[in-house]
C-alpha cells in the first residue's frame, strides 16, 4: 500500500510539473520573445560600443601622430587623397576594381552573417504562433487536470471499505 502511495505522488508531481511548465510557457511566450530580442539588441549595442571605442582610439592615435611627426601628412596624403606618390625610386602596386570588390565582399560577409542571426530560439518562435500557443495552453491545462483527477489521494471511505 505504501508503494502505491509513493508511485501516485511521484506521478502526480511529474504530470503536474510538466502541465504547469507548459501552461506558464504558453502564457509567458510574448515575454520570452521580448526578453530574447532585448538580449540580442543589448549584445549588438555592446558590439557597436566596442567598435566605436576602437575607432576613437585609432583617431586619438592618428591625432597624436599628426602632432608628433610633421612629415606624417605628406606620407599619408597620397593614400587619403588618391594622388600619385612623389617618390621616384619606389614602385607602388596598382589594385584593380575586381580585387577591391572581392576584398569588400570578404570584409562585409562577417557583418551580414551577424545581422542575420536572430537572438530568439526557434522553439520559442514556433510556440509563439497563436494556434500552437492555444494548443500548448489547453494541453497544459489538461495535464494539470489529469494529475489532480487520476493521482489524487483515495477517499478515506473507499479505503475503509477495502480494509478487512
């Protein structure tokens, strides 16, 4: 008799906890989607902040070099303005438009991949659709009802009738 009570309690706890989890998940589905989207936006903002800090550090280093080296402007002017360098003894490589386009694609491929990734897991996206959400709510409610109906403790009168 004691073994049956323990099995009943374990089955009640098992079915009730699954039903409660499914029921609460279907009710809180919109909040979960909002949570994951906010988490993704926070991650993107942190990455943008790090890029801005790196650009700021590069800009500060460039300003320091401009202050320290008076010939720095003369050296970077051809690259910045697109003019031909004045050094006669130096050969500079010429880059074709195709090579520049290939390099641009490679550099921007990582950024496009990062923007395509969604922060919301697929199972939450599927569960947030109205038909699936309703089905989850109903199934969770039925699991809770089944756990109360089938695994409730037996009545005291029924136990008295069974005992010899």
